[in-house]
C-alpha cells in the first residue's frame, strides 16, 4: 500500500529545509556594501576593530595613517582621493642590497621592495578600491601587510655592526596615480 503525503506537508517540509539552508550560509555568502573610497577615520575604525595600533598624521597637504607594526613605524597613504591605499615602510641601517630586494620581488607576492634614493630598502603594498571592494577585503589587505612586513623584516640583512635596522622616513610625496597612458605619444614626433 502506498501512502501519499498531502501537499500541505510537502510545502511545510520544503519551507523548513529552505529556512535551514539559508540560515546556515556564512556571512561571506552575503553581499557586501562596496567601498569605492576610504578616508583615514574609516580606516582607523577598521584597524581599531582588528586591534591594530595606528593614528592619523599629515604628510604635507595629505592625510595618512601612521601604523606601528612590531615596533616599527609604517605608513598607509591615501591616493587618488582615497580610491587607492598604499602601505609604505622604509628601513635605515640595514645591509640590504639590490640582491635582497630582487629576491624578495621574485619570491613573494602582493608586495614590492626596492632601494630608495638613499639606498634604504622600501616595502610597499597597494589596494585599489576603484570599482568597489568589501570591507572584508580591506581587512584582508591589512592582514597581508602585517604578514608581508613581518617576513620582510625577518629576512632583512643586518648592517655590518650587527644592530637591528630601524624604520625610516615616510615617503616624500605619494606616487602619481593613475599611471600615464601606455603607448605612442600624441606629440607626432
């Protein structure tokens, strides 16, 4: 003998299963409000929620965030009216060479390192917000900055005196952005 379930019971079971499935989805499955630009107070609020020590500073006409990582002063620059963030740190008193920064750039992703005009090693990481990102992406970028800086500082060659390197100056001026057009110039020459 076969028994058919009444339609109302099937609908009730379907509704319960649908509710259970939707409540078990993670917050990462939910859409976010896209952030297309950010200012220092909003970034500081995010950083404070992550227990990161930082403060707003002025670099000439621009605002920036001074961030202390592992006892070192680092800087987050706000470029293109907050549509782009750049983590920046330079170290003085190191034994870093072009071989060190070249090896870093070859072996590590999401960052770049170079020797500045004074021969001091620099580490930078960028985050482009144009087009929109979730706040979770900004948090992830901050965590990437922490991890990259930690590894970069750990691998940093020491100066001949054996003293630990110290953090150096912030950048003199933020780099230009957006980049100039690529391709032939319009000069007609």
